[in-house]
C-alpha cells in the first residue's frame, strides 16, 4: 500500500532530504531523517513544518544542535 503517486512521506523522506544546498547540521550524524521537513524553499515542506509533527522535529533538531554546541564549548574550554 503506497498511497498513490501524489503521496509524499514527509516524516522520513520529505523535501529536506534532497535539497540542492547541503546542510552542515550535526543532527545528520544522529538521525538524518529529522531534516526531512527542513527545506524552507519548498512550500510543501514549510506547510509540514508548521504542523505539530514538524514543530516537534524542528525542536528536536534545535535542541540537538544546541547540545552539540555546548559540548564543543565545554571541550574547548577544558582541553
């Protein structure tokens, strides 16, 4: 059951996975599918991003990026 040809799986393989501009987000090391809706140039991805599921994914990406930044700052200060 595929849902037809017009169906797009925004959770795992959304428009953010195939952007022309490669992103350097560290979340791709952990789970690259969390960037599936992070394509702000695609209107469908932006629509999915403002829904509750997209906001949860954006929150997870931002929290992981901030945690990675804090870990980097701590490592640089104590090394």
